[in-house]
């Protein structure tokens, strides 16, 4: 026998434990507007939750160790399935029968980068950066939710990590890069995602199945955190080693800098090299060295001094009471 069967009512089902039934855990018949939240649905002999209806909300439930799918949308559309912990079920975490939930496609995740710094300030523990794409109709708004799982075997979502909003382009494709502050993975954890279609008021409609999980990108060794994005994701310096070169005769705009200028630059790099973590090596000037403010996106950092306030303002567009400006280009994934 099944657990709880709802066939003709609306309202909320909250805070129940539904376990060890001989069929499903909870079944929603041809009903609309039901909200299931903070229920524990586990150990049932069939699907944990079966939905036959429209516009139901499945929110923050624990649905695990059922002997079929965690959630089966057997019929109906606009059923949102958000922030749940769904894992350890025999088949899929979320299963959509053909044509249900607007046939919403799940995202494809491409790259995962995650980091943790236990010595960081209390409000910055680490984070994850996740790149992927979801396909659908042009100009559609989506909520992408991300989940940590203990392995790659099932498409499920055990631990909610965070979410972003994205919109598909004219071709129906929405490429996204999610920087999730404080979303720290433990050793062996992988990441999956769902896509939920939103209406014009950003209210949730149909949720997809879980995507396949992906593993974190290969660690590049010890990292030196140079800076962080607004989301707390660090900009890494891979190994603390670097080369530097001085442009020509260190003239800028035809103006010769003071005597000893180059020696002062070298002394500065030597001082940094004195630290155990850093090693700078001077090299001969290369053809690629431009000596220009801003430079190109070529992985080479240019440090440029301006001999006059006019040149400073014309080049950087910064006021003269600002003594230094940094332009940063970075790859958020590495």
C-alpha cells in the first residue's frame, strides 16, 4: 500500500515523515496548487513522490532511498521542484514522463572549479565556479540550481549549493557561469543541476530532471590568492613563480625617467623574491613586450608609469588624485 494519497484538495503538506510503505510514499492525483515542504520521504517500495497534476510546488524536502525514482512527474506541467535533497533512490532523482513539465531539458555542465581556504576570513570560506548551458525556447528565463552529490552513478541532488538566473538567447540557448560563494565541496563530491522555467514575474514553473554530475577540474597545485571576484571566487597565481622584463630604455612617451629607475624596479622584484612563496626572474626584453597601458589579453601583465597628469588622465580616465589603477582580465574557471 502507498503512503499519503492526495486526490482532491489544495494546501500544504509540511513536516511529515513518510517511510517504508509498500508502494509510493506520497501521491498527488489530478490536483493543482499543492505545496510539499520539509517532508521526509524515504525507504518506500516504489517512487518517493508521484505527481499527476499542475502547478504544484515541491520545496525543501528530503527524498531518499526509495525503490524507484525520488520524484516522478507522471502527468501535468508547471510543477516546480526546488531546493530538495534527493538521493540514493534506485533510478532517477527526478523523472519526467514523456511530455510532462513542458518537456523541460536539464542543463549540461561543462566545467567545475572549487576552492576552500580555511584560513580566510569567517565570511569567505571558499566557493565554486560552474560553467554550463541549458537549451529551450528563445528569451526564456530560467532558475538554475546546483547540488553536490557523493558520486557520479545517479542523476540526483543531495545537497543544495546555490542558484542563478539566466535567460536564453535568440537561438534558445542560455550559457551560464555560476560563481557560488561559500559553496565548498568535500573530497569526492561532484555537482549536478536542474533548470526551472520562470514566468514573466520570475515565479517558478516547470523543473527539469537532474543533469549528469561532473567532477572538479584538475587541481593545479599550491595556489596563491591574488584577488577575488565579487562572489568570492579567487583569482589564482598557479605556483608563485614569475618572469619580468623591463621595456627598452624604460622611456614612456619619449620622456626619459630619472636615473636609477630601472635599478629601483629590479630592487622591488628582488625584495618580493626574498619571500619563500615567490620567485621572480628577470629576462631579456621580448618582441611581445608592448610597454603600453592596458596591453592585450595575452597573459602578460604590463606595469606602466605615466610622466604627466595629462597622459595619466587620457590613458586611464582616472582623476589625478588616484595614484594607481589596475585593469584585470581573468578566466573565472582557472
